[in-house]
C-alpha cells in the first residue's frame, strides 16, 4: 500500500481489498477495513485456525511421507482458493485418484490386540472345558 504513489492507484487498491480509505492513510500502520469486509475476514481467519489445528493433530499421527503429501495437497488447494470451483474439482479428482488412508492410533491397536488375545484364551478354555465334560468317548 505504501508503494503506490498515485492517490488513484491507492484508492483502487483500497477498494479492491475492502480498506476504508477515509479512516486510514497510506503511512498509517493500522489499516481500517470496511465493516462487512472485516467480519468476513475474521470469520475466514477463525475457520482457517480451526482447520489448521485439526490438520496438525492429524499430521502428528502419520508418517513423514504421508504428512509431506498432505502438506503439498493443502498448499495446492490454498493456491487454487479453498472455496473456488477449481479447488473443489481438484479435491474431487484427488479423492478419486488417491486412496485415503485411515490412521489407527497405538492405543487402538493395543485394545484390539488385548481383545483378540482374551478371546483366544476364552475359546481355548471353552474347548478344554467342553472336552473335559464330554470325557473319553
């Protein structure tokens, strides 16, 4: 904004970005946005922050290779514009071409292993007990 020399260029820049020209000048550090633009901007920043926290938690669970692929995917979607038709088409094609993997935590694996071992012990005990009841035939 400071680089723009002409007042008309600065006003055009401010109009495109939703900056309130009357409330801020070219050398002011604080930029005043128009009210509707400011509300949309805050909503978008909150949505991105929420999505970032979710993605970071997911990326902690996967391998470095999968994390790198997901970061590149998110970068391309950001370049295309997250809500544009182009980004949605890219995501749809990406879903069709690449199979998503589901991350299973170690805790879930331990629980599944404990259930499997306990069921094996239960059925082995049942088989021995059934044989004991039947006796020697």
